[in-house]
């Protein structure tokens, strides 16, 4: 049977699990960061445009090896951005469950 306490425990565990998963994701993105030599090799504008979505003109301005490094970093940045956006829904769901439990307790007496 679903009780208010079980719902609160489930919400707390899900929020804690997400917080714990953010640590390896952050490390995963950080490991793909291009080396400093790459930043010195190309103009700032090329590196900035390489991180923007729907751009591909920058690929002709860098070498193939550097393009692969920048693509990997770009992909991981997008994945982390999607995860951060998903966290807003998770946090909203967490507060919704707490609100639901408060309402449930209020209606129960």
C-alpha cells in the first residue's frame, strides 16, 4: 500500500540518486575539455563557435584531430545541458510529491 511516508522516502531517494549521479557526469564532461595548447592554437572566436549548436563552419578552420577533440567536448556539453534541464523537472516533481503528501495528510485528518 502506498503511504505518505513511502512517497516521501521515494522522492528523497530519487533526489539523492540524481545528486550523486551529477558528480560522475561532471567528471565525464571535464575529462573531455580540450587541452590548453588547443586554446592557444586557434582564435577565441573559432573555439567559441565550435561550442554553439547548428554550426559547422568552424570545422574547416581546424585540423581533423582537433575537430574530433572539439566535437567530443561539444557533445558532452550538450549531454550535460540536457541533464541539467531534466533536473529542473526532477526538482519540480520532488516538490509536487511533497505537496501531494501534505494534501493527503490534511485530508486524512
